[in-house]
C-alpha cells in the first residue's frame, strides 16, 4: 500500500456495549464481508439461472458490483465495509480459498487423458494458444502506445498474450455439463484441448511472473524460471509414489483415515509456500500437487468432497471481491478507451474462435461442430482473473487496462452458452425416428425386443437384471437387446466433474475391454451379458433432475427402444413399506411417462428373485398379469407372454369380468371417447389370439374371475400375493379400476399399481406397471379416459 500504513486491526472486539464498533476489528469485518459476498453472488447466480450461465459469471459480476464500479461510488460504504486496512486480511483469506480451489482444479485435470489425446486435439489446443498469443502481443503494442505507458515491456507482452490465450478448464466443464455435451465428441475434444491449454497457460504464466519482477539484473528471471522447473520436476518425482501408496491403503466404501487427508492438505500449503519463496505465485504449487495426485481409487473423491464446499462456497467468492475492488469500470472513459475495449474483445474472440474453427475444418470436423468448438474454447474464467490480478499486483497492468481486460473476460464467457446453443443442438438433430416397434405388443412377436432400463443406485441392479433375465424369453437371447442407463445427478461442484471424468473414461459403453473397471455396476452387467448372451450397453446420463427425462427419451429414440423401464421413486424399507428418499425423481418419472415415444414401465422393486443375481438355470419366477382391459393391459399381457417363453417362468393371467348388477355401472364405461364396444372388441380379439397361442403351453394358466365390486377384487388379489411379479397396466379400463382410482396415491402407478404398492396390501411381489405407447389415433381416447377416471369427490 502506498499511503502511510494504518495501524493493524485487532482481531476481535469487546462488543458493542463496551463502546467498540465491531467493524473496526478484523474478524467481525471479515465475517460481514463473507456474508455480503455470499448473498450478492448467490442472488446473482439465481437471476442468471434462466440464461444458463456458469456460476463464475455471477461471482465476477458480484465482485465488480461490490467494488468501486457500482456500490463503491458511495465512499461511506466503501470505507465502512471494505476499508483499506482490511484488504490484507481479505486478500489472505481469498488466497487461501484460491490455493485450495486450484488444488481441486488440478485434481479435475486428468493427465492420463492428455497423454492419450490424439493429434487432432493437440493441433486444436496449440492453435488455440499460439494464435491468440500472437494477437495478444500485437494488441499489447497498441495498448502500450495509448493507455498503459511506461511499464516493463517484455512482461506486458507476455501477460497480454497469456490473458488472451487462456481457456478456463473448470468453467468449460460446467458449461458442457449444463448443455449436455460432456459425453459427445465435441465435448470430449473441447475438454482435452482445454486441459492441454490450461497446462500451457500455467507454464506461460510462470514465465510472465518470472519476467515481471522489479529487479534490475536480467539473471533473476532466469533463476526464478529454473527453480520453478526444478520444483515441478522434484514434485513429479516425490508426490505420485507417496500418494499412490496412500490411495492403495484406502478402500472403496470405507472411511479414509483422517491423517491422510490432513497430510495432503498440509502438502498443498507447503507446496504453495515453496513456489512463493521461489517467486512464482503461491497457487502454482497447489495446482501442481493437484495435477500429480493419482485420480484412481476413492481417495481423490473423498478429498474433493472434504474440501470443496468450504473452499468454493466461502473463501473463493472473496477472491472475486478482492478482484472486483481493483476493477473500476468508470476508468474506461472516452472514445479511445471504449475503442480499445472493443479491440481487445474482438482480438480475443477472433484468435480463439477463428483459429479453432479453421484447424477443426482441416481435420475434417463438420462445420457446426467446429464452430461450437471455437465458441467453447473461448470461455474464460477464474484463471484469467488470476492472471490479470497478478499483473495488477506486479504493476504490469494499470487500472484502465485491468478494467478493460476484466470486461473482456466477462463478455467472452457470457456469450459462450448462447452461441453454442445457437450453433450446435445435438438433441435437435434427432427428429422422430421412424422405427416400427415402439411397444411390446406387435404383429410378429419373434422380432427383437429392445429395452432401455434406468437405475439410480446399485441397490436396484440385481432385481433389474433378474427382470431382464426373465424378459429374455427363449433359450436363445439374441431377441433381447438392452441399454442400461445409470442416472446421475449433476451439480456445479468439483466432485461432480470428477464423476463426469470417470464416466467419460469408461466411454459411453461403460467399460474398457482391457482393464477390469472397479465399477460394480458394470461388473454386474458384464456378468449378465456373458451368462445370458444378451447384448447389454451400459451408459451414463449425467444431468440435472429438471432435464433428466430428455436424456432418457432421446436415448430411447436413438436406440429404437420399445420399452423404457424406470425405477419407482420410493425405496423399500426393511419393514416392507416404501419411503420417498428423493421426491424429485418422482417428477422425472412423470415427465418420461408424458414425453416418451415408446412404451414405459415403472418397476416397483421388492427384491425380485432375492438380492443376488440369478443364473438362467435357477430362475423360477411366477408372474401374474392382472387383466381388466384397455391398451396398457394388453401391453402388460404381451410382455408377460414374452416372459413366459423362459423355461423358469410360470405365467398366470387373471381376467376380471364385471358382473352386471345395475345398469348404471355399465353406463360409466360408455362415457369414454371411443365407444366401449370397439375397445372391448379389441380386448376380445387380443385375448382370443392369446388363448389359441397358449393352448399347448403348460407354463401359462388363464383364469377368468367375475367380480361385483372392489372388495371382491382385492380378495382375489390376496390369493396371488405369493407370486414374484405382478404385471399391470397403468390405465386399465372398466368399472373396478374406476372405483379403485378413488384412492390413488401415486398417479404414475395407476389404480391397480397403487393398490399393489399400498401398505394395506401385504405382498413380497415386485410390480411392473406398464403404459403402452399410443399413436395419435389413440391419444384422444386416452385423454378422455383419464377424464373419466378422475374421482368426483
């Protein structure tokens, strides 16, 4: 600080009653600053949500608003909340946050994937650095001639070059996840190129810092640079072996020894100290340790979870404020300054976008993907701010240049999401496919059945696999093809990005043929594939809950799926009742039922076939289809018939007929759009065909039961509560389901499904509730039927 040094602040006050103003003391003031920053940045993040902007944008803008550009014009506020003497404490806290955040950023960056990235990615990354760097040097001459006079020339050149050529790796990861591009080719290339770019930017930054000292002798930068290289090499030799040993001591599913966590965090701080002593910035050391930590095994994940919320939640926003306090947008005045701002933004975007675009085209990447890549590589973020702040602290950039560069970083990141959305919409490229088999009921039952099964956690897997085993039908499994989709929820935390990496490495078919992957999900499906010769393709969908259903429906469309099987959103408790752990999944299921372009089944799992996976020879399931009438019931029966071909499955079909007591009850059926006669005749035809086909099959029993009311129906159902699986339609026709629908507690299971899962109906049988895919012809009648089945009271 240039002015006379204010007396240092004491840490804590004696309280307001002893006449102390808490804001004159370091700790209360720091707490106030943290809370203020959090409120402002989170509020902005909430407002920017609809624009799909990453949180970094809100944090940078929040910092600028709290600084001298907006609120800080009121000097009273600035001196009360951010007085000059508090800045040291603020910066110290902010840099601790930054230190650990860059350690996490280093953890997110996977060196293995850098080694494997091909020439294409390398070419894109190199162009994405060199062209903007060259343009940055060009711009720096113009800036030095106009507003940034009298600074160290070489340092300014390098700083400008670095500032224009950075791609923010963590920000890019979040943007890609938000746009659902992580697992696409574009996403993979962008991530790998950004990772290479990141590493290169750090090296250049170290160089820029080494050059920017106030020293007189030219030997000093050389020493700094050599010591920096020495540090990296030393760390490379020492760190990985130690941490490999640690991560071997940590096993999946067991708590990690707290000593290891503590040692790691201490190592991060120590590395920061070493690099600070050398004279490159503290964060450099933390980043290097993060990159060198082995990513396999549970250790890295646990470490991230321990550190991320405190760091990126509390301390990191302080860095944006300490940066915002240095940014005064008001210094950009006059035509010349605004002209330079436009120039800087133009050169930054031009270098990145055009460079990436042209190289991508040379590598024969389609035009829209190449453009999207260019826009993605243009996103800046935290690292950019760090570069600018170091430049400002080292007096390489003056106020005006700094403000111009911050605005440039903000603008380029802000336009990334809208531009990519405009150019490249992978979901849109999928028009409605025209495949035939969108349901199980079909003219020729011997065609291939394609099922998409979704699961959220590993607890549903054995039952799902047993269900698939039964669906296989005949001895030969070629007629069943399965996509297994692991639904993961995405958030903006570093741990979510790590999860994405794991999924990305396993590729979309989840496993690599070479190494046995540790993922037990995959192992289960692999075993099932080998035992039963069913082709299984595991995939992962990582998305926020609000648009998970899009992922499911689009995948079903792409893979020509006939039936999507979703897990019920409540989990089974030990006492046999269901508890809702995540009500949000309930909405996912509802949306899939609305939007899917094929049949959908909701699987209420009560441990089908026990908790172990059963081999084909040991399967013995008794499956009951409850048939009231209607499309969904026909679909359920078609599925049941298919399962009955399996040697270990016994199928019982119960058809419920209503005994006509009074004429009124019959009238209710006729209130539907399609006359009940046509529906009934369709049911009759279907059942007649079914009965002729099973006449010689001993494993299928067909029974007709005549019931008068709901209680009789429930009594009949009680006789069958010992079976393994109930197949029911979601919207059955007839009087009994209509009466049952008075007590629905879960609309997506329909009346009968709700009854079978309700606590008063005791059974150990799992339930699969089926909704058949309707063509447009059926849509009207189904809506009217829904209206008909709404209870009056």
